[in-house]
C-alpha cells in the first residue's frame, strides 16, 4: 500500500493513527541525486500520537535499498538505509525551543504537510558518509592485507634525525 504524500499530522495525532506503506522511487528526486540508484521502494511505518503535554508526535522507521559507490574499489554496492523517525510537530520556528529532547522539530505551518518530503529528509540524514564493501568483498587495489605489509622493513624518517646527526 502506498503512503499518502500530503497529510494533516495534527489530526492524525489526535486520532492516534498509524500509517504503514511505501513511497515510489520516482518521487524521491533528492535521494536519487545522492546515490547511484534507488533499487526498491521506500518503506515506512509511522505512529502518530500526542505526548503528555498534548503535543503531536510522530515516531517510526523507514528503510530503502540503494546503490552507492565503494570508496575503496569504486564499484557499485547495494546497501539498505534505515532511519529511525522521532518528530514533534510545531507551528513555527518560535516553538522549536519547546521540542522534547529526544525529538526533532517538524515545522508544519499550514494544516497540510508533505509526508514524502519529511521521510526523504530522514533517509538522507541516515545515508552513510562513506561507503565501503565488507572486508574480503572489496576488489580495490587500495585495500592492503596485513601480510602484504612488512613492518620490520619500514623505516620511519624522523624529522629530528638531522638533530641527532648534529649532536654527534
């Protein structure tokens, strides 16, 4: 089932509803520009609720499989990006100081908000900074095994070796 793109998060929180579904890869343009390819739909599960001070909250998780480039071998590799979602809905930037410490603010000025944008933001924030294959799977020549390096033969030229020569 596909998730709606526009919702009223305050109304969903008042009703205590949960949304679960997928977002099509073609609608995730910013994510598509950040990776080599999106290989599957973005799956999300969200729970809307009110906290003890009656503030609308959104918790849940999202995941998507993408192709990225390994920084060692420059080959394409497939990874699953998972994001934990913990948002508090606020009316404006003036209310950000009142957001609970474990939550991020979600500024919703009007009644209707773009759900796909906020989920895509969370996935973008969860992308790894650097991507590497697991050890033993990488084909890159930049990857050295411990057996290839002989530490006894390696000599370190100290910047103070000149002073040692002057002393003697």
